[in-house]
C-alpha cells in the first residue's frame, strides 16, 4: 500500500490529503489545475517537507513528522518524470540512460536491455536530445528514471507538453510499464483519457483536498468526479472481458451479468477491457426496442435520478454493472421516470471507447 496522510500550506493552497492505495499499480492524482496535485507529489518525493503527516510505502515509512522521520530524497529510491523531459543536452540518449544506472546504489533489477525493449529506445541511442521528438524525449526520461531502480515512480503530467499525436505515441509504453513491471506509479494528470487508460486507483483532488478515491469504475459514477470533468465527458466506466469477436471489428464483452458490444478492432477473446460509455451517448426507452441499428439494448432498472445544470443524469443498473444516461427534463417528464422503473439503455457500439487493461498482480 501507499498510505498518505499529510497537511501543508503552500502559498494560498492549504493541502489536506488522506488516502491509501494498493500497490503495485498506477495511482492517478486527478483534478483541475491548481488543485494541489504537484504539491502532493513533491511531498511524496521528499522535495517538499509537509507541515504534518505520515507517508508510508509498503513497509517503509518515508515521512512521519510526529516521529521526526524524513528519509532524504536520495535514499527514497523514487524516480521522477517531469512535464519536461529534463535530459542532459550534452549527452546522447545512451549517456542519459546510463546516468540513471550510475546514480543508483540499489541492486539492478531492471536492466539496460530490458528498458530499451520496453520503451523502444534501441534505435535512438546515438542521438542527442535536440534530435528527438517530444514523445521520444519523454520515453528517454522515463527510461532514465527506471534505470535508477526506483521503488516508486512519480510522473507529473508527463504528456502535458505533447500534442495529441505524441501523447497517443507514448501512452502504449506507459501501459506496457504498468502491465510488465511491478513498480508502483503515482501519475499526475488533468486529462481523464490518460486516467482511463492507465489508472488502477484514482485519487480526486479539489482545492487542495482529497475529495474521493477508489477504482476508476467506482468513481466514474460519483458526483465528485462528474463535477470536475466537463458535462460531455460524464459517463460510466465498465470493466469486462472479450467473450467473442466478429469480422467487422465488433467485440462482445462480458460485463456484469450481461454483455456489451463495442467497436474494438484487433481485440482478442479473453482480453480484459476497460470501456467508457458517455452519458450523452445513452438513450433510454421504457418499452423493449425493436428494429433499431443500435447494437446495445440493455434491460435494466433505474437506480438514481439527479438533476443538474446540464439536464438530468439517470443511473441504470443493467445487471451487475451501471450505465449513466443524460436526458432533458422534458424527456424525464414524458417518460415519467422514477427510481426502480424498468428501462432499456441503448448505446451504439461505435460510440464506446475501450482499452485493453490488465490489473497488476499484488
């Protein structure tokens, strides 16, 4: 476990963080700009001493202000990847990578060749940083951090300075890191798409406070997350496995006690998938639908109905899983919806967003 209980005043920000998250895995710190994410990750790194608190990684206490414990940064075995790569401009890629090895006194468990293969860096070794794309520089920075043999890897918005194409280039390498190595990662982001693809545990921050934490699927249904993301990004996150595929790229997922069809070209049977279903893409019906092109017509029961500034958000239990639907107040009145009513949730297969997701073993 990574256990964090800390308080700190930094300028106008009063940070109050209290959470515990399982390791290994990717613990995502998610919130608006200025919510305290970077301050919190710097406290975990030991770069910023907290006013009070305890930070424990597995069996090691890194900080305990009451007991006077403050393990120095260089002894915490923490790798840190910043928003900008911070490579040494006078060194080649190989020189930057080997710098990470030289700086560690720990037993080498992550080898040079393993990092090259994991991050696809072999062809880049003779180049200097100015000859690399932004995505390549971040991969080198990540490799250097891994070669320092960290017990914990911190990543502070590592993709924020990249355009969409470069972000999409780097994300598969981060997924591979999560799935193949057992290094706990604290990942700072304000882009929910990154959290969706990477996180095994989500910590929400707002105005310096941890307002909720848990799995991504759990928090996707919580008002705390819905208040942070824009209305168009509100939706449920489902986790399931590919039960079957067709020749057109459609995949049938076992979700809860039912199934869900999504457009996932190349998906293989048995693959674990995390699927995001946006509330704006779900249509509700009070009668069994017929003669529609929509692939998903899920029988369910209304769990909850919430009115907000963007309309009405309806939570529907579809057999052990939950989807959200955004409808207008007029639609709610016309359907006379109330909690406990039977409904059908309709969603196009092409409207869903899915990613392979393997939860690291403990």
